[in-house]
């Protein structure tokens, strides 16, 4: 049994915070130079005793050292039998991110149990059997657990010489260099669980067929050179990917060994607001024809479902497993306000008619299509990781406000607006990168379209980010 015990009062566990989707906990754990030296020392030496580790990082005050060691719980663990400390898998990935920031190259650091070559990595990755067993006689060469990876022609030719196909998985940022389309088609089996992909435009068709669970894809023109993702952007992608995997693992664990069940619950509508909290499940939200609210679908194991009447509306909480797939049918024209909180969830909501929309999401993929009505509709969005789309349809009036707030995050937001809507953009960014596009043209903070003040419908977008990477795309509907 591995644990980390030190003297003094308990502090928040980094592992628990990460599993709850809190990327800030990782950044805070790495925020002190002494704690970074501890992580680096353990990555370089593998295992060290308490006294050896103190000497290695140059600390002679045991109390100070114990304090910082406690702040690394979840990244560092202790073997109680042998009395030595080592990095956890989360700690190893954090070290890779540190190396990326310092050198631009993420070292491939692994535990003794996982030092097998990439060619044999499939033996330690048993999930997604349908993906990991290609048709035919070719075996898989798995390239995984990388902060960043650049796929070259040499990789593809090497795979074919060895009679194998490449599976690219668990990578924060993948850059595909310009390679022949036929070679890519023959040598690459699949791209799975990758946060961000950069690929040549001419590979779009073949790559789209090979991708599964990819957060964002950017196709580039090879004549303009191969993209060089910034170190900050790649670091955020790496830590976001790390959190997503931890949360997903917890969701899978909740469903293990449980039998499939049918879910069918009915609630009465109350007030004008729905506060919907969903965790570790797939949920579709649709307007129905009944005056009641119905939650139905299938789950492995009975999901936690709770509905509570609040002063202004109804609060519904849903917590499931990875195989929980539910649909929530809402009464016509209800609610007027939606407050959605999603953790490690996939949520698709369509044809909703709302005055106010509030979203707080971490490690989630969201697709929201809302018809905004009334005066000065608003959407307030706080994301840790994820992709979000909002359609601003309907006969709303005045100034609509979209506020996107990111903290140590990576998020993609797409807004679809009527043709006559005028747009203004404000940004407040600290150690962050943001790409904001309006009708295919890149704009920056302070942008305001002509006629904004006089427009009957106008949209103000505010993007705030600290140590974050954001992509915002605004496009207009055609008549």
C-alpha cells in the first residue's frame, strides 16, 4: 500500500482535487520552486528516502520540507514498507510538463512497470478493444502518454517496415507533418484521446475517419510552414488532458462490476429556473410535449439522481458512470433560465428557448443550441476544459452578453449569430493565449464592428483567462 504521510495538519490532496477536475491544484502544487525541485529530483532518481530527498533539494529545515512535501500529495507517494518516495503517474506527467516549459521537449519518463517500448505498449492498454485491434495481420505500434508529439514521415515508414500500424493516444498536442496521404492512410490506425491536433489541410478527409475523442483539430496550409504550438498552450493542454483522464478513470471505476439498468424518473416543474448538475455521464436535453420533466435512458449501475425544489426553480443532480446515457425531456417553454454544471460529462441540449444561460464545465464536451429571447439575454461560461457551441437564434433584443472565464484551462467556444447582429470583443488575459475569429477574420480585444451602438441586436463577448488557452469562433447565419 502506497501513501504519503508527513507530520502536521492535513492539506488538500492534489490527487483528489485533480479527480474533481481542479487543474488549479496541479499548478499550485508546482508553483513553488522547492516543490518543482522535489518533482525533478524524484523524476531523475526514481526513488529516494526522506533524508536523501532533503539533501538533494538543498533543504535542512525538516518542518519546511514536510510542508512542501504535503502540498505534493497526489503527485508524490511513499512506499511505507521501504521508506522511499517516488512520483505517481500524475507526478510523472507534471514533470513532463515542467520539462516542456523549460526546454520545449517533454521527456518520456515512466515507472519501472511501464518502461516497455512503444511497440509493446498495447499490452498495458487493454481498453477500447475495437480500436486497438486493427483488421488484418498488422500489429499496433502504440505511441502514447506524451505531452507533445510530432508525427513525421520517418515514423510512418518505420511502422510499415516493421509490419505495424500506428495508434496515437493519450497525447496533449499532436502535430502531423506534411506526409503523403497514401502513406498516412496505410500506416496510421487511429488517433484517440488527443487534446489538440495540427494536421495538413489535405489530410482532412482521411484523418477525420481515424479520430476518436479529439478535443480540437486545426488544419494548416503546408506552404505556410508547420505550426509550432506555444509552450504555454501545450502545457495547459497537457494538464487538461491529465485531469480528463483522472476524472474518466474515476467514472469507469464507479461502473465496474455493475449490471445495466433502465432509468425512468418523472419530476414536476417548479419556478422558472433549472439548475442542472451532471457528472460522469452522457446527457441529452430536449424540449418535450408533456407538462412534466422526464429523465430516462440506460446506465451501468443505478445512477445518483436527486431533484429538489428551490426558491426560484428546480435543482436536478445526476451522477453516473462512463456508460450512463440519459435523456432529459423538458416541458414546452420551460425553463426560462438554465444553470448547467458539468464534470467529466457529455451534454447536448437543443431547441431550448432561454433568457439566461449559465455554464460551469470541467473535463466535459458540451453542445448547446439555445434560442435566446427577451431583453438583453446573457450567457456566463466558466470552463476548465471542453468544447462549447451556442446558437443565438430568435427574436431577442438589445445587447446580449457572453462572458467566457478561464482559469488554467483550455477551451473552444463557437457562437452562431444572426446576420444582422453586430459584435464587440473585450479580453482580459494573463499568461494566456486566445484566438478570436469573427467571420473567419482574427480580431483582438477592443474590437467593435461599425454600427454596434445603433444595432437592435448586438453581442458583446468578454474573454478572461489566467494561464489559459482559448479559441473563440463567431460566425453569422446565412439568410
